[in-house]
C-alpha cells in the first residue's frame, strides 16, 4: 500500500524514491511487524487469559511441562496479524506471488486455529484428526499449485539442487504433487518442533532471513545469473513477506522466550511452515529447504523413525521420547539449553545454505 501511495511521489519529492527498493521495503516490513507484535501482544495475552484459551499439555510428556498447562496459546494469531498487515503495507500489491504465499499462510492458519479450538474445547492434546488436517492442507496447495502452473504457464517446473548446477530434472505437471509434499511436510515439521519455549520461532527467524536473501536474488536477473540460481521474475517481492516473518518472529520471541508468556499454537506453527514451504516452491529453492529448515526436518524425522521402529520392533524405541527435543529433556538437559543449542544448529545450517550460492 505504501509502495503505491508514496513511490509515485518520487517525481516531486526525490526522497520517496527509496520505496522503489525491495531492500528498503523488506526492512520496513520487518520493523513494522516487530513493533506491531510488541504493542499488541500484552493486550492479546490478557484477552487469551481472560477467555481461558490456554495450553493443553500431553500427559505423557516431561514432568517439567506440567507447569505450562493453561499458559495462553493461539499466539500465532498475533504472528499472522503482524505478517499480513506489514506485508500489505510494504509490498507491491500487483505481485501475484506474494498473494499466493500469503494465501497459503493464512489458509494453514485457519486449519491450525480450528485444530487449537478443538484441543481447548475437548481439554486434551488431540485436535483435528491427522487425516482431516492433511486433506485441508493438500487442498490449499493443490489450488495454489494449479494457479502457478496454469495461470503462469512460464512457471519453472524444474528442481534446483544445492551444490549441483547442471542437474535440474523437469517434473512437468507432477510438480503440483511435489509442491503438496514440500508445503505439507514443512508445515507439519514446524508444528512438531513447537514443543519448547522459543524453540520453533528461533529457527523460523533464521530460515526466513535466509529465504529473504534467496528471494531477493531470485528476482534479480543479474545477480541470479551471476550466482547461477533460477531467475524468477517478480520473486523479489517475496523478500518483503520474508522480512515481515523475521520481524513478527522476533516480536513473538520477546513473549515466547523462556518462561513463555504465550504459545503460538497450531495456528502459528502450521501457518509458518506452510508459508516457508510455498516460498521455497516459488523461488525454486525447494530442496534447499531441507538445509535451511534442518531443525524442522530433524524433528519430523525423529517422529517418523520413532513410530516406525516402535511398530517394527514390537514396542522398542530409538529415542527416549519424540519429537527429538524431548529426548534431550529426558536425558536431563534443561529446557533453555535445548532451545539455545537448537538455535545454534539452525544458524549453522542457515550459513551452510548461504554457502551453496558460491559452491555450485
């Protein structure tokens, strides 16, 4: 909105020319989202507490988590509010890619909100059924994927592999199914990671920062050619959405850091993961998401391995508890130590992802 209102004035007042630059608007979106979270969160947390919208803790979890029972949840509504408002304020509203990413993020947020409401209503940790959740998630990506392929006939259906510039298989129409796998996988991986104070939002900020850079580069014809990454016309505007995610994540972390005053709930985790997955699809860095979001991948794999091994071995376990972060709690690590060390790993993985720009 600000881009459309203020940039045209640059012919009269040269200072407004800064609204032309994606870098400036990305920073603006990040700061706007951060300030919105700081200003609105105290009121929203009181609202959640008054309405008794509190966390429902699983009974088989670590004993230290009992104290989290009743802590306000569904703070992801704040994250979505800040991302949406700041994105719409700073982005070029004619860019269809931004609307696709924002649409998927909000749709997954709706799914997560319904899941949260079911948990609160039933007073247990079981909300929307896994099958129902997957169906609704898939529908959203199928719609978005169909739009990309049929409304944008020049949309690239090749895969881009980190470190390998000459291997780019073309999936053709099957790319839609691949997109469904990536976005749903990312969404549920973030959801599984959201189990400790600040654990999921830290890697979210890091992953969003990395994809902010990749989005900007993918939308710049000169830089993308120099770095030998796929050029996606218009993808640069997604950097502004990423900036909003960074700002919203930092603002939420202010209240979500140990001991958390509010949890994001599924409304936040499913939406964040869905948004990251769709960003990866549009800027053609789908495989890179496994590196950037390595913490999320690790958490999801720990659950898959635990469940699979449990069934095949007749009740034996690989980890003391899954997702993986609970394994370390069971080993006696204090919650803040687990969280900070996971953040460190996430930063290292983010740097590794950036290194792929020069190693191809």
